[in-house]
C-alpha cells in the first residue's frame, strides 16, 4: 500500500509530465484514453487513502465520534420528546444538546412564539423524563453523520436496562418515523412505526385525536378574542 504522500508525489510528477507532453505535441485519442484512466485511478486512490486510518480499517473517527460514541452520560434536562441535554461540555458550552436519531415527536409549547403544544407532545416528553432524566444513558452515534441542522449531536439513547429510547417512543406511538436522513436502523424504525400505526396507538389513535381536536376548538370559542 502506497502512503498518502507517495501518491501525491506520483500524481504531481504525472501532471508535470502530461503538461510537457501537451506542449510538445497534441496526443492522439489512443494516447489520451490511458492517460485519463490513470488520472482517474490516482484521484480515486487518493480519496480512498485519505479516508483510511493508520490501521487500514477504512474509517477515521471524527472528534464527536471519539468523544461521545458509547459514552455514558448523565441527563440533566429533557427539552422535549426527542431532545435532551447531558452533562458533557460541547465546545464553549458546559453541556451537550442531543437530538434523537430516526424519529420525531410532536412539538411542545413555545410561549415565545405563541405556539401551543401539539397533540401528545407533553406525553412524549413525560415518558422521556420518566425513563432518563437525572439518570445515566449511553450515547450511540452513527459514523457518517454526528450533527444535525442546528448543531445538535445526533444519537441513539441506550437506557440502563438496555432498551433504546428512540425505539420505545416509536413503539408507543409517541413519535413519527423520520426517513429523510439515512441511518443504519432506518428499515427497523420504519417497521416499528408501521406496527404502532396498525395497532392504532398513540398518535395513530383516531378517536382520541378527534376528541382532542374537538376540545381545542371548544377552548378557542371560549377564549376572548
């Protein structure tokens, strides 16, 4: 196996030689094809080598992966049904905000934006609080992606009893399957979501949802305009 520096030197010599040849004479199509293939091979080999660690296993852990993967942490706060805060410094912050992989719970109330809680948002949050607040959990990360849109760490949350909290929320119908972003448990989470939906539990309980919406409409009529 060539080292990364050897490949770069070889590529530089090849480019220099190719430029000299181009200045001397215009290559024929028969001469150009092997050169193009060689160039593509060097580019591909450079990319593969740059992604390999020194052990040759093909994966260089990111800073987040090394820091958080399989780490036991203490949950200091539950933000909502799919976001928690743990007692590990994150850059200049004293804590780390974590977003659950592969699922999405209803939004809780945001008084600042005059938004009320969505249906079952408080129940999802209450379950997360019950299962992990002020308790130890183990963070499990994906190799390919560790941060979400807002800089939150993406993780699977393993409880002390071995269960994965992400899956528990899906099983109880308190979370929707999130399939926009690929992850290693995507098919499994989709099946759990479909089973909960088929059972008509949680978010998929139509009668309970109708009753909830009727109460919301009644409250709006009573509230002053």
